[in-house]
C-alpha cells in the first residue's frame, strides 16, 4: 500500500518494497558506527574535552535512519510511526549520552559506554529486523490475529 507514490516516485522506483530491509541494514550499520564512535570518543577524551567531536559515521547513519523511518511512515502508518518513535528516541538518547561523556571527561572520570543509546539502538535493530523478516511469520501471525 503506497500512499505517497507521486511525491516519492523516484525513491519508490529504487527502493520499492525493500524499505524494511534498508531500514534493517541501516540499523545494523548504526550499531557498528556506535561502537566505532565510542572508541573514538575514548581516544579523544584522553586529549581533552575540547578534542571530543561527534563521530561523522554515527551522525550520518542517525540521519539516514531518521529519513528512512519517516519515508517508511508514508508506506505503512502504524509500523512507520513505531519505528520513527524508536529512531527519534535513539537519536535523542545519543545526543545526551555524548554530552554525558563530555561531562565525564571534564570531571576526570573514566569514560563509560553509552548504555542508554546502545539499548535504544538495539530496540531499533530488533524492530527493523522484525519488519524485514515479517514475511516468515506472517502465515502464523495472520492465523492468530
């Protein structure tokens, strides 16, 4: 069910019905980028708070996930709103976790892992994975619901 086919014509031609798989791949890339960003943050914290910068791969994957989730909402309202909420929560958590790492560096505490952002990212991966492999459980699901 494509609701905005005229508005996203070229994107629909490229992605088609594969947007769930694209979201899942982006969520996995985001998880890897999050690990790389943490390593980078720990290394930068040793040089001082002023040296700490947001990792560009993580920021890029966050932005692509937000755009992808909003695009998915034009195809499937309910699932799109759920994944958009999860992704926006992950991005917001990521923002505050980075600021918390800067406070830890200023205070001289050891840099902790961004646990809240990791859990939020894992929720996005799980839901995007559910959306991308729903065709496997759909026959059983439709018998129950």
